[in-house]
C-alpha cells in the first residue's frame, strides 16, 4: 500500500474542513492499523472504482460529528444526530472524496467514487475489519477525524 494514495484525501480534507467548518486541521501520525467499527462513532464509507479500487472511510466520534455539524451550520448548536446532521456529515465525506478524486485525475489516476454511506452502528455496518492506511486530522476545539484508505 502506497502512502501517496492517502495524500489527495488528506489535502482535500484539510481544505474542505477549513472552508465549511472554519478551522484549519493539523495532521496526526500516518500509520497502518486495523479498522474496527466501534459504537458511538459515525463512519462515512465511500467506495472507489477505476484505477484505485477500495474504500475511503472517515471515522469520527458522535460528539465530534455534532461539533463539526455545528461548525458547518455557522456555530448553531447541534445536539442530536438526526437525519439533517447525518446528511451534513455525509456531504462532508462526499466533498472531501470528490475533491480528492479530482486531484487523483490530475495526477493521471482515474477513479470514480460511490455516494457516501453513513454508518452509525458497528453492527449495521456489515464491514469486515481490515488493515488500512490511516491518518488523523486534529481540529482545534472540535476533535479528530480519521481518514482510512482501504485499497484492494
């Protein structure tokens, strides 16, 4: 697995989060870890087809998701993960992945992305644990967003 595969997603995530949540995230430590779905987390899964096949999974704790959605809503306090807030988190993943696929295209890598799936329960995920290239983004005052790239 090549580390440069995660760079377009990392760069895109930093740009999109800065635009929609008005916070400049810093980058944590790049690593490889087993992706295990746990409760109290929101997972945004986006599939990729084309020259890169696999999934991009964004994971964040429910509390962090609420703070991100609140920031996306201009500071309006969001206290519940209802359909509107899940839609906002889904769109965040879609924007990040769409921008990243454009960056990959500009590097000569053709990929298509699937619409995002928001997974709120580890049991409902239907996702098997596997190793992923992962990097956390730390958003001051909000929390962490984990970017995980699972490429077949």
